[in-house]
């Protein structure tokens, strides 16, 4: 039997609800009375994914679309970096401003710059 995800017509996933939706959608084109062989293959794929441990085993043994996964990773990574960068720059700017203000209150401007750069 080929990849059960391909038989059902979806990309490999661990989302059983998505698999069930795809299965019922595929049933419309492979009804048992119109396409008994197609229905049998579809049913076997669904049963394989539905049995305990079957979904995990099929997911782990399924081919990976590296290009698609790379794009998903890059998008996720960029969003995390953007969020972290915004938080870090706000925090760093506030911290540096507070440090500089504290130094400036007690010193002259040139002394404050020297002290700030040395800490």
C-alpha cells in the first residue's frame, strides 16, 4: 500500500480531524458502489491511520517535503525573531536610558559618557 496520506489526498499531518474531513471528501469521488477498488484503498488508508499508533507510524514514515517545511520554519523563525527583537530593543533602550540618566544626574556630560561606556 502506498502512503496513506497520499491515498486520502492530503499532506502528512497528525491532525486526525483533518484526516477525517479529507476521508469523507474523498468518499464523494470513490463511493463503494461506483468505484469499489478505489473505495477499498481509501478505506484501508483511513483504517491504517485510525488504528492505535498507526497515525504516528505513517507520519514518521511518510516522505517530507523539505522545501515546504523550510518555508514554514523560516516564517515561524522570522516571526519569533521579530517579536523578540522588538521586545529586546525596547528593553535595551529603556535600560540604557535609565543607566545614562542615573550617571548624568551625578556627573558632568563628558564624565557621564565616559562612565556609561565603561560599564
